[in-house]
C-alpha cells in the first residue's frame, strides 16, 4: 500500500514538472511569435510610407537631452507630412514676430525614399515649409524604435528618439 502511494506521488510530480516545462517553452514561442509579428508590422509601415513617429526624447545640438512630457509626433502619409514637434536650438533666420515652433506644420513633401538597411530601414523625407527646407531622416530598427534627425537650412539640426506606430495607435 505504501509503495502504491509513493509511486502515485512520483507520477503526480512528474506530470506537474512536465506541464511546467511545456508552459515555459510555449512562453518562449509566444515571445518569438510576438517579435516576428512586430518585425513584419515595422516592415509594412516603413515600406508603405504611412506611419506615425511618437517622440519621447529630444537631443538638440547644444544642451542636454530632454524627455518630452507632452505628446509630440510626426505623421507620414502617402503624399504629405504633418509635424508637431518642439524645437530647441539656434535659428539662423526666423520670421518676424513668429512665436510658433518651426517644427509644427502640415505640408506635402517633395520626396520620400525608403531604404532597407542591415538592422532596419531608413526613410528620408524632404519638405519645404515657407522659406525653410527640412530634411527628415528616420532610422527605424526592426522592432519599431526609431531615431529622427531633422536638418534645416535656417536652423541647427536636432534629433528625436521614439517609436513608429500605425496611424491611430498611440503608445503613450
């Protein structure tokens, strides 16, 4: 009788241990599937040239990096760019009496190119905002994190860090 009880106890322990290993393995598989899905979504967003860049941090040429506490973004559509970003830096020329950020506008872009790189994508967008010509360079990793460098003819360059998402799917 005691032997039967011991054998039954070992059987229950073995089944429980096997179930735990299966659960751990399935978590790894789920994580790998989730990463693969994110890579495919990022690829589709970059290649379609339709995405939203959610800025989290800004790094001006002079001064220290700043965490953004409000929602700032850049929306790219098939033919235009909507920019709502703060600007910290030196302006070489500025409009008289202007108080708006030079990085807040909605304009059709001149060119938009996508290039596959080793670790992600590079999206280059050239836009003219009044008398200023802006070059937006998005460096997008496969997992969706991105760096945006903006060069201007009238201002110092500035860099933003954040993520790209589908339009309407904000992560904040």
